[in-house]
């Protein structure tokens, strides 16, 4: 049976619901991330990939030919032919594009950061809340990382004492349009906001400029009540690419590798003294390490699949406009603290 989904300003049946098996989708912005969206949508069962729009006509046409879809010279032409869009443009363009899509009753998936400023994010959050029949999803992809999904299951019932988030990359190939806080740390801030509803009782943050005139290496320490410490390190000056979460709890120490998709759980060890006949008494310590099986699924596929399913089933996405606003608010606070400490130095 085909699911119901609602499309304002589209042909109606059944009291405003329209029966369709596929969501007509377009991609705005065909840079590196936009091309990944194109690849995923072109192979998604319930998505009908219609076309792309990009200010770079040559690139847009090349991607359109690759996936045998239409190239649209302007955003309005694309919007007229789709039910939903993925916005993968530079951040300064997000606000105007999302607002234009909402005004035309088109569902929106927009990459992070949500907007350039907190005021813009607040305005989009309010606009999304007023358009309750439209899906507005923000691209915090790590929430859909199978390793993080399994880690949440592992942590259920545990007493967490400390969490360390490490997101490290080489400078070459990094996004130099923004600093490392808005480029990398925001991913882990999104996870922190997802894990802990309460606000931290204190925040300290520090940073360094190495290869640019902005933040290339950042460290933040958050204290939650009662007695929980969360540290986040984001860097684009390392030669090794790292995406890891380490958790210290009363019950175990957990290592989660978001990049290589594996989780190790080190359970509390017990030591005892063993009496060997020939060598006397010796101390022996045994440890238990659990290797958690992580499904081999692409986070971007899971994220975009959630978006399409929410459009079809008229559901709330896992990362809403409010979530995107909260993550941006959090990360801008940390960014300001880092910049303050760098001025002092």
C-alpha cells in the first residue's frame, strides 16, 4: 500500500492527501557535498531525482548529464518542478534559499551549518514551525552514523562520567571558507545536543591559528550537572584523519571510531593473586573487551532516506530546524569564547 503524503499547491485527493510512490527531488548546489546528494538520490527507491541547479552552469550541466536529469538555470524553475530539495550551497546562501522554498511550499533538506547567523536560524526555525506540513531537516549527518546509533544503545543504563570527542583532519582538502569550529566541531556539538537535553553549567574553550588567520585547532570543555565532563577537540592541522568518541562510565570504558565503524567496550577488570607452584605468588589481571558489530551503512544514505520518508509519511525529521538552531547557537558561543582567548594570547 502506498503511503500518504501531503503536497500543498499540488493536485489533491482524499481531503488534501495525495497518493504518490516517489518524492520529486532537486539538488541546489553541485559542489562536493551536492554531488554526494545527487549520487544517493539517484539510487533511492522512493526518490525521483529531477534535476540540479548551480550558479556554475558548466558544472551543473556536467552533473545533470552524469545522472541524466535536468539542469535548471535558476532556483525558481527547479522549485516549480519538485516536491523537495537538498540545499548544498555555501552557508551564506542558506537563509534566502530555505525561505524561498518554504514560501513555495517545498520540503527542505539543508546542509549544516543551518545558517550564517543566529538571527537567520531563529527566523527559519519560526518559519518552519509555522509550516507544520512541510519537512525542514538540517544536515547533521553524524546523528545517522551507524557507529553513533550503536553507541547510544551501548550507553543505555550506564552512568557517564566523561566523554571525549575528537575530530581531526589535515589542512589540505579542508573547508577554508569557515573556521574549524563551524566546519568540524559543529558535527560533535550536534551529537552533544542530541545526547544531553540540559544546558552545561560551564564552558571553556581555546584555540590556535596555524595555517590561516582564523581558528584551525579548537578545544572545548563543558561541565554538566552532576559531575559530567565533555571535551571536544577539532583540528585541521593533523596529518591523520580521526573521528572518535571515548566514553568513561562507572561500568565501562568505550571507544567508538566513527570513521572505521567500530566500537570497543572495555569492562571493569578484576585482579587476583595466583599461587604458582614453582614461581611463587603472582598478580594476574583479566580484562573483558566487547567488540560491537556496527552495520555497514552509509550515513548520508540514512540521512537522506530519513528525509524522504518524513516527506512521504508526513513525519517530523530526526534533525529539525529547532535542532539546527540549537546546534548553531551552541557552536557560536564556543567560537566566541575561543576568539576571546586568542585575543588575550
